[in-house]
C-alpha cells in the first residue's frame, strides 16, 4: 500500500470514530438532562411538602430551571448532530 492509501484509511477510521463519539455525546446529553430534571422535580416536591403556602412560587422556579436544563441539553444534541452530519 502506498502512504496515500494508508492516510485515506486512517482518515476514514477517524471520521467513523468521530461520528460514534458524537452519538455517544448526544446520548449522554439526553441522560444528563433527564437526571437533572428529575432532581429538580424531587427538590420541588420536597419544598412544596415543607411549605405548601408557596407552592406556586416553587412551581414557577422549577419550570424555569427545567427549561434551562433542557436548553443546555438541546445545545449539546445539536452540536453532536452537526458533528455527525459534517
């Protein structure tokens, strides 16, 4: 094999590993978001059980925080998809 052929094979293998890594990254971003939102819900339920009179404020803060967690996860998934598609 010529050195050019070896370089092409190495580049193809590197691209495949990059795409596999991007897929793993998208999965981890989704798992992280699920865990984060679960912890937010857990904390909100505990806080509401302790102080039921401020349940509306707790719910508002919980939804805002969950939206931020989802936004970060969405950015991670979009970056991974851009890596896969390029």
